[in-house]
């Protein structure tokens, strides 16, 4: 019967067979250390044993961090995040529930993913859209991995990733949301035209339009003579004395009519807005003659 040379030697006793290879070189046998950690009574002893476990499993944490390189974060920061996940895994691990590696790998991976989700996005994006972004990015990478491959269409990405075209569009928009440009960034080299120069500003005329539409009904309900006075004063830019001469009344009377008409229109507009805010019907105002 043939003997596997990787596990035993012909001249070695049967009870001294070489140990089987572990899945990774960074997966040490720390069963005894975890038993010591569970049995430790005082804090200094627990800290010492935990430090030994962290040192033993830190290469595995670094390997997991390496999976996320080239995604906009330095490898040193990723290793720190993975080390934090390793410490959490050691503190929460129950030796009676299986192998530590099976528990630590998803714990550390989740810690790194949370770092990207919570700290790396320039804009706050829902988790569902972040997941769509990752699926779209992976599909694009797989479809363009061969040299000379064209940029895949939305339909091609959707078919490859098992998504709808709307979901692919949302994921592609999220790709651009991971990082943002400064408002001082130049849009074209050399001309000094920045992103801030392309942004619009609030138009003050909108408020004028709203005010005119709000006052329109109130002006219609004014007596004809008062509407004529307001038109001559504010649209024909006539002075009060000229209006008085045209209508054959005193300038003081014209001034009182202008003030009374403006106050009436303003009060009606404010009353109507108050009723709309309260959810009631607008007040009814009968025209005066």
C-alpha cells in the first residue's frame, strides 16, 4: 500500500505523522490560547492572552484587508480597520461553537465593508444603491476583462448581473457619488473656469411672480376708481398730484386711497394664506363698489 509522502515518512513512527496542511498559512492553531482566554479571571491575564491571539491572527486580517485594495482607501487604513474587526471577533468568539476562522472572516470582512459604507462615500447613499453599485462595478469589470473589449451597454450589464436596466442606471449613478469634485476644480485646463462658475443662483424674480399672482384676485375686487389710481401710480409712474388733477380730487385723497387699497389687498392675501395653511377653504370676499 502506497504511503502519502506529504503526511508521513517511511522511517517515522505511526504516531509522529506530519500534521495536515491548514487552508492558509495565516490560520494558526490557537485552540489552547482561546481556552486560556475563556478561563482567565483577571484583566491583566486576559489582556496578555488577547494580545497573543491578535498577533497570531493579524496576518489573516491583513489578507482580508488586501481584498479591498485599489478602492480609494490606503492599504494601511484598511489594515487598521481589519485589525479592529479582528479584536471584536476575538472578544466575541465562543470556543465551544466551532473554529475561530469561520467566525472571524465574516466579522472582519463586515467591519471593512462598513468602513467603506459609512466613511468613504462623499454623498450619503442608501445601502441598497451601494449594493447595486458594487454589482454594476463587478459586472463591468468581468465584461471588460479581455483586452479590446468594448464598454458594455446598460442592457448587457443588466443581463450579466441579473438586474433591471433601472437598477443598473441607479448603480452607475452611485459610482459617481463615491467621490466628489471641489467647487474650485477647473472644468477645462488653463481657462480658469471652475465648477462653481457653472452653478446657477436663485432668481429673485420668482418671488415677484408669486406676489403678483397672490395680489391679482385682491386687485380685481377693488372698486374701479381705486384700481385706476393704482394703475396710474405703479404702472404709468404718475405722481399723486398728477393723478389728483386727472380725477379732480385732492392729492391727500389720492394718498389715502392708495394706502387703503394696498392695505386691503395685503390683508386679503395674508388671510387666504392663513386659511390654506390651516387646511380650510379660502375666505370669500365680496367686491365693493
